[in-house]
């Protein structure tokens, strides 16, 4: 997960955990090429393959951030989050294809049907949750037609219409003719969209037991599963828990954040909040305690390097192939992860082979 | 004008004819033009900075990469040059468009302007999912820009309810970032009455194809009167003498005299106006002989460096303040223009300034 603008310059975990993009004057609104370049180069060194760039009205446009950071890196791939429906599919494909040609194909898409009705209306989008998915399905169908390049694109649907569509700039990558498409969301519509049009279903982490049957049903139909989570890795589990608890905000901030989250119509968030309220701990290492304050992606896996390596292997065993990880601060936690956890995972993989 | 992908020859071996043919063939499916060409473009952009060029136009069509992304990438390898990214209003929500433009501005020091084109051909617009007719596209562009301006000047949330767009509690945290502006310059191009009106209502500059100073004068006066600048599009051919310039430009005529690429832009008034006629000389230095084959933006100002400097000053005298220039090859003609013509223009401007303020 790419840090927000200005986040890299912040020193403490507490400070970065409160880069509230929702504040009136947050540095997160401004492009931070210096911080991002530093983070991206460290990610490459740490052995990270991709970074996710989140989309909202509080941040710079992801496609252009990927372009700028992609121009100063060589291996890292950018998973660009985009809300479908805010531009014509042909325009979107032209931008994605252009970007691919500028950064050697190192771009994937994370399509989100929308986040809150309020935010969508500010973008001129007045459809309700379920309809947004129906529109996203049509949208991706058109995109795929452009990417397959089998002549002019003709489409007539409920939400989009294209006649003799043609784009000469191709998607350029060493190994693909179209980008990977991550579809995120926990709703039935999101799952159906991922199966129909996605290459990967992106969802929040849960316990391996809960996830196993879902992961299997996706893998059986040729779609990968990627989990979003936060990691806190410390020499011992007790130290990790202490670090996690120190991130709990004071009550005033907590109330503000909770009220922002309450406006969302995301199923993902509703489920995560419910987990936080009901159980707190999903198992010995998976803690939902930060979710009410920092949003659904703050579901946190914590423990020692050995414990974490073991847990990642558990997820691999049930068929999960990708993880999008955040931490506090993101850069420090990524460096710890690259140094302490990754080598243990890779060593175990070599042993099993 | 930024050359197309693959058009810049880094070895400098390309002839004017080859460069012109490359441009004409750039819409064919076998051309390399649709592929981003950072090597060629960076070379061009750096030479533009050295030549004293302020801005370059990056065109928009289904035959080429997205101009905003190209501006972003090129802005990162330059320091002074400004990018005028052409865009078709109506293909994205204004909120999304503003978020993209603002992001680019923050990444490249505010060096981005927008050239709004309401559309070019029906066929091309249909392929983008846009089925409005010519005049309605202008009405929509006006709403589009009104929403954009609300975001750029926003003290608070943006609310808009029009015929084509509706925005409720619109809010974008990322501002347009530039040393001297809070919104990009907006160039509106076109020759129709609708485009001139739109330029006055929502633009900072009206962009049109060159004509004689006499013909342009009333139009320029009208635009200046409503507080916007005027920018002319043209091609130039600068050679030691007018005769040499004329033979060089005549050599660009297609071998097959029936060839025409104009059908590609059937819905543009600019193209309807200028494609016929027997006498190709609008005046002693303005030649439209290429326009029937390749379109009005190939209208060429030709002559010696002295004659060209004189001609540019004549446009300045009637109130034109900007020019978007093409040449064949683009790099060579731009370097020649920077070396031969700009110094003469600047010298004359200094002389005039002395006369004005002795």
C-alpha cells in the first residue's frame, strides 16, 4: 500500500496512523513524489512486487501517481484503484494503455464500484450500490473488448453505448495484452463481478478457516484471491500487541472517525466493523481493534517474525496467492517485513518444494 | 506541437517529406505513432526548452496516447516547458477530470494547460460513447467547464445541476498547484460561432487556425474585448529565401493529388471551411496548398527569417499573443525557428519598446 502524501516524512507510528485524509488541510491531498520515490525504491529492495494506490476525493489521482512513480522505478508494479463509472470506458482504456506504455506495463487495476453514496454524488454519480455493480460489469466488458483488439468495439447496454470504438494505443507489457483486474468488495455483487470480469478477488483478511471455502470457489473458477491486511511485526507477540494498542486514538478523534465511517455504504466496512464490535480478536494473531478508528483495511495480523511467516504460509495453503499489506509507519513496517518475515517464508517454501 | 510517437528521428537524418508523411500516416493501424515514445519526446522537449519555446500542444485522438499522461511523463524530464494537453470534454465526469489535472499540476510544477475540443468527427465520438450532435457538444462543454471552474475556485463544496452534469456536495482535496495560478489556462479551439462563444464564456484563450491579419483582426478584437487571448495554429517553413521556402513546402504535396485525410474530421467547422479553393495564397507568405490534403492546420507561413519575423510581428500588432507552430521535421524546424526567427522578433520588440518609451 503506497503511503499518503506527506506520510513518509512523519516519524512515529502514532503520527502516521492519523494521516486523516479527511481533515481539511491534510498533506495527503498533495502529490509527494519525494516520499513516494523513497518508499517505492525501498519496496523494490525489500522484494515487494506491487503497491496499491488508493482512490478517493481526498487524494491525488492514482493513474498519474503511478505514472510519476513508475518513471523512477524499474520493477515495482502499481495496482491503481479506480472507481468505474466516472469516465467513458474508452477514455479509461486509453489512459490505462498509455500508462502501460510509459512504465513498461507495470500497471494493474483495482476496480471499486464506489465507496459512499455521498462521495459518488460529488463525482456526479447518482446510482445506488447494486446498480453501480451492474454498471461496472458493463464497463469492464467494454474494456475487455478494447483490450482483446478484435476489430472495432460495439456495445449497447443499459449504462454504456459504444459504436465502432477503436483505440490505436495498445496495452503494452512484456507478458500481457491487458492489465490484471482486481475486484474488491465483500458484497455478493462484488464477488460476482470478480468471477465474471476479474483476475483477482481482493478482500479483507479473515481467519484461514473462514476464508478456505470462499478461496476454493474462486480458485476453482480461475480467479486468484488477494487479502488486505495490516502487519505489526515485533520480536514477540506481546511486544506486537503493545505496539498495536498504542495506536488506539483518544476518544475525541475516535468519535470523529467513527462518524465518517458510518456514512459508508460499503459491505466490506460494515462486516469489519461488526467483527471489531463483536469479537475484537478473530484468532490469536488477527485483531480487529483498530478497524473502528482507521477503517476496514486496519484488520491487523500481529506477532513475531516466526509466527507471521507461519501464518502467511497457512493462507498460502488454502490458496491465497497475494497480500496487500500496510503498517504504521508503512515504510518501517515494510522494511521489517522484508527483512524478518519474507526470508522465513521463502526458506519454508524452498523446504517444501 | 509535440511530434507523434516514433516521429522524432534521433539521428537527424529525416527529410521534411519523410516527417510530413509520417504524420499523415500516423492514424494507420501499422504506425508506431500510437505508442508512447519517451525517448523521442524527451529529445524534442529539451530542444524546445533550449529554443525558447514556452509550451507545446499535445493532441488528443483515438490514434494516440492520452495527452494528460504524456504531459505528466514529459513534465518530469523538463523544468520550464509547459504542456497544453488537448482534451475532449464529455468523456469523463468534470470532477474526475479536475482531480486528474490537479494531480498533474502538483507533479510537474503547474506546467499544464488544457485545450478543450468539443469533438472532431461523429464517428470518433461514437467510438468514445458520445452521441451528442455538434452544437449540443458545445452546450455540454460549457457546463463541463463551469463545473471545473467551480472546483478550481471553490471555497466550499460544489453543487451543480445542469442539463448534462449534476454534482452534489462535490469536494476535491487536491488543489491545482502552480506558482502563479489557481486554475489552468483553458484554450478553446474551433471556428464555429459556438466555439468562439464558449471561449469567451469559459476559456482563457481562443485557439484557431491562422488566416491573414486583415481577416483575423475583427475576431481578435472581439476575443480581446471579452478578456481572453488569441492563439493561432500554423505550420512554418523557414528557409534563407522565400523561393527556397516555397519549393520546400511544395515538395510536401502528396504524390497522389487525390489524397485527403480530411474525411477523418467530418464534424469540424474548421475543416469544412478551409478545404476548397483554387488560389492557395492568402497573402504573400501564407500558403494553404497542403490544407486540401491534410487539413487546415497545415496552413503554412513561409519565407526567409526576416519575412517570418515581420509576419509574426504583424499578428502581434493586431493582438495575437500566442502561436502553436508545426514544421517538418518538427525538431529541425523548431531549432531553426529558435535560432533564426525568435531573435529577430525579440530584437524588433525591444526597438519598438524603445520607441514607445524613449
